[in-house]
């Protein structure tokens, strides 16, 4: 009797676990598909040409495949609704994941090259890097099929290291290098701006100072009206153009954001990679923990699009305005050949309409 009650409780817990897992998979798939499709649509507009790079488009396509194909297959396998052949389901499930992680590495490497080398030879050929990313993803998908069908755990561990661990290390290293470079530029600019002292004075090319001997009446009147602001603008700086504090502060903030992106990437995929590697060496881990760790990894494809939307919301929103239906503009009047600036009080805009005729006052009757 007690055994039956225990079995019923375990079955109910398993069903509740499956329901929660399927709900989370549905949310990840929906938000991931909507986010990546909208991001690709915004990047396809004419106003987002500055943001549209082959690396970013590759990452969006890979994340879309992860949310549209890999996540539903993983949810189906977790719910055990029906069994698909291993060489079909595992290949479709693992191939987009490898493409997503490698595309993220390509984006991080592009950022690092742009900051450190100023768009060198590696960044000038992005299509070669993207081709290598997708070919490597195809090969890793075949490796997953072999590891699953042949039941060879060491091959699964190697696949986890190449697909998850190496991209995490590469992205973290690239983003850290970008942050170090941005921080160094920020400190140098702050010292030039006079906010931070430097142990060695900054050497600058000597600037020729031009003294204005006379100022016209109109310019003198402007100088009197504006005050010290115009006088400060006319003074040449010995250190060159002065950077704004907001720009210097945004560099350091950008470096911290890139490190946070790398930390989120590591937090999403490292648990599942650790579980796969430990299972390959004989350490048994709970199936529930492995399923939720895989769900956390798939959630990165949805979070990646959301993070890019948040970080570039102004540029992407302006780019999305190009998809709106253009409004019919009212035909503007042609400029008049008359010199309206010299009309003064006789300008048509200053002309008042003639007063309307009023009836005579009532006092006229008396």
C-alpha cells in the first residue's frame, strides 16, 4: 500500500517536472524566435548598415535555428512523446548550437581586432571566418552523431570541450582585451582632460596661438551676448581637442558590459559542459539537472538577441522606422523671387487682415 502511494507521488512529481520543463522550453523558443527574427529584420533595413556585419547575421541565424529546432527537439526528448532516430534528432539539435557558439566567438574576435589592430587583415575578411564557423559546426554535428550512436563517452567529452569550453574561454579573453584597451584609452583621455594626473607629462605638438586684434561690430555684439562661453571656445587648447566626460565614462561602461556578456555566456553553457564531461568520466549526474542545464544553454540564444536589442535600442529603433509606410507630404510652395528679408514690417507674415465691419454703437441712436 505504501509502495503504491510512493510510486504515485513520484509519478506526479515527474509529470510536474515535465510540465515545468516544457513550459520553459516554449517560452525560450517563443522569445528567441521573436527576438532573433525582429533583430534580423531591423538589421536588414537600410538604416542599420553600420550595425549589419556578417558575424552578427550569422549569430542571429544560428540562434534562430537553436530556438526553432534545437529547443523543441530537446523538449520532445525530455517529454518522451516519441523517439526520433539518433542520427536525425541529435544532428539537428547539436549543429545550430555549435554554429551559435562559434559565431559568438567570431563577434568577440571582430571586436578585439577592431579595438587593438584597427580592422586588420583578420577583420577585413569576415566571410572567410563565417564560412569556417559553419563548416566547423557541420563537422561537430557529425561528431555528435558518432558519439551518440556508438556510445563512446570520450568523444562526447571532446565535443563538449570544443563546442562549449573553448568558445567561453575565447569570448572571455577577447572581451577582457577589449576592456583593457578601452580602459587604457579612457585613462589617457582623462589625464589629457585634466581629470587624472599622469607620472609623465603628455607630449604634444606645439600649437600656434593666433591673437585676433579686431572684432567686427556684429561679432563683438555676439561676444557680449554669449559672454565667457564664446571666449572659452575661441581659446586654443595646448592638448588638442578635449574629450567629453560622458564619452570617457561610456568607454569604461562598455568594457564592463562586454565582461557581463561573457559572464552570461559562461553561466549558460558551462554547467551543461561540466555535466557532459563528468558523465564521460563515469560520474553520474541527475537527469533533471542535465535537462535544466541544457535549457539554460538554449536560453542564451534568446538572451543574446534581447541583450543586443537593449544595448543598441536607439540605433535599431531608428532603423525600424524605415519599414514604416511613408506619409504623403504636402507640396511645398516655391520660394518667392522677392527679397523677403528686406521687406521688414511689410513682410506678408506680419500683415494683419482687414478688420471686419462692425455695426454702429447704440449711442449713435440717441
